C-alpha cells in the first residue's frame, strides 16, 4: 500500500502517518450527517486514525481494526451501520471479508477504499454485491474528507433507520414463521421517470416487523425461502398492492405498483380470479406489474406466455427483473408477453464511468426499444449514472439516489407534504 499526499489541516493531523486521506477545513460538519456506528478496517494505522477522526467528528461511534480477523470477531458483538474496508490487508483481503459478511448476513453498508486501480476496486465491489451486501461506490485513495461525509450521507444512518430496519448478527427467520405470525408488511421503493424526475410508480418489497427485533430486512427471512411459502408471500403482496393503490391515489398519486413473483407462484395462484375480485374499480387505475426474475423466464416460456396473456386482460403486465443476468434467455424474449425490462444493478452501477457497463446498458436499452417495452434501471445511487442512463434513453429508475424503500405510511406522508429542497423527484 503506497502512502500519498495529505493536505494537513491541523498539527494533530500532521502527526498521522497516513497520506491517503486529504483534509478539508469545515468538511466534517457533524450537523450535516446523522450519527451511527462505524468500523474502519485498514492495516495502515495512519489511515485508520484519519478516517476514524473524520467519522468521529461526524458524530459516529467508531471502532478501528488493523486486521480482518479482529473486525470479524467484533461483528459477533456489535453491528455497525457502515464498514470502511481497505481491499488489501495483512494476512487477508477484502474478498475474504466480504464472503464472511455475506455469511453473517450483514445488513449495513460497506465502503471500499484503496489506492489500487479503479477496475479492481469495482470488481471487488461487485463481489460484495453478489454476496447480498449494500456496497457504496468505492473510494480511490487519495480522497478528501468530504468523500467520507458523502459516503455516509449517501445512505442516511440516522436513529430512525437503526430503530426500524435491522438484522441482528446471524438472525435467521423462516418465511413460514413470518407469515404464520402476521409479521409481514410491504414497503415501497419509488420508481421515477428520469426525464421529468417525476414519481410514476413503486415496487413493493417484503419486510418483517418482528416483535423483538423491529423491522427486519429480507435477507433474514427470504434467503432460503421456497415453494408454498413464496407462493403465499406473492398472494399477500398482490392483495396488499391492489388495496394500497387507493390510498396513494387519494393523495393525488396514480402509481403503477409492482410486486415480485417467481414462475412457480404464478402457476399455482389463480391471479386472474384474485384480480377480478379485488382490483380497484376506478377507471384511472393503471394496473399492476408482476416482476419475474430473468432466471425464471426460460423455465417454461409457453406456460408463462399463457399466464401473461390472461393477466393482460385485467391490466396486469409482466416485467423481467434483473435483466442481463441470464443471457441465454435473449433469443426467447419475443415469445413472452412482457412490457418492462429492469436492468440489473450490477450493470447500472458505475455505468457513467465504466465503458463495459455503459456498453451493456446501451445494448439492453436498444433491445427494450426493439421490443417496444419500458426500461427501468435498478440500484441507482449516483447522479452521474442517472444522467448517463437518461441520455441513453432509459425511461425510469429506482434506487437510493431517489429514495430508499419505506413503509406505506411514510410514502403517504411524503405524498401529502411539500417536497423538501434536497429531494431528487417530484410528485
């Protein structure tokens, strides 16, 4: 690891033996970022000291570690909101740490940092994403103190979030248990029209409100779910989304809601009958979207075509989710009655600066235009990626840049209140 230049702001910071983090006076205004807990993992003591100093000034409770083993052992006792992780560590590396975090179902944010080339940093970030981790865009050393502030501000870690969305280390629930106890609830993540930055829809996402742990993220109860339990989850989600549309419409938002389902659930449930009975009778109801993973699409194209055709009678359309993961399905897309493609977040993230990702996104958007369907970019976190995708012709997007998933009540509150100046979309 090579030390780099440091813009010194004080005598204390001059004593730090790292030159990989630049200091900017006034960049660490704690009032701008909510407090939380943070781990800093780097085998350079000076880097740990400087990053920890800035996080402390931002109001974070910080623990620093010089080895992966120390950090992972501490995770058995504490659950930080964010981990700043160097990719090259003595006796270990970031890939090993990310594997371990995935196994522990860590639900906080991982912020990679390194002086290595940007391509390697992005590949390591993708490894973390494949293990189900929430990965911030990597920080390339040297970076300034305001980069630390932006990293924690990009994913607000305030007390409300800590109280309402947790995964205790190694907490594991079964979906059957969640359904049987009535702990399931739907949260909604807004979908935004990229041209006008307007709210046009929302994706319904499963959460568990546990009597002891509060609201638990899906990794704790969906990771191993299958069969009848997933089918039951789909039924609950569809019924709830059909009912919730009226509440959003009463606030002046005619949202096209989307729920997730696998092909097995679509074949077992009589969705047509369910929708006939429970769909909103208002003439402005825009219908419902069923998002099916691309990996499921190729299993039985003929049956899925039949189901999709019947559902279209009732204004229910299919969206192919995580598009780009299963290239073998491209040739069979013409056989399906789909109306939306969702670009997989692994290609969306960083597409503004990554030529390969940008080329893949452009190809998928060209395919969507060829089929005459809408395109939605998932996992948008950076404005540069939003602008790049809009320029390529992507119509809609969702991700933390616009809004994180939120309870129905919170979305209703947003719809009924004036938009704050920092919100990136309008109603």
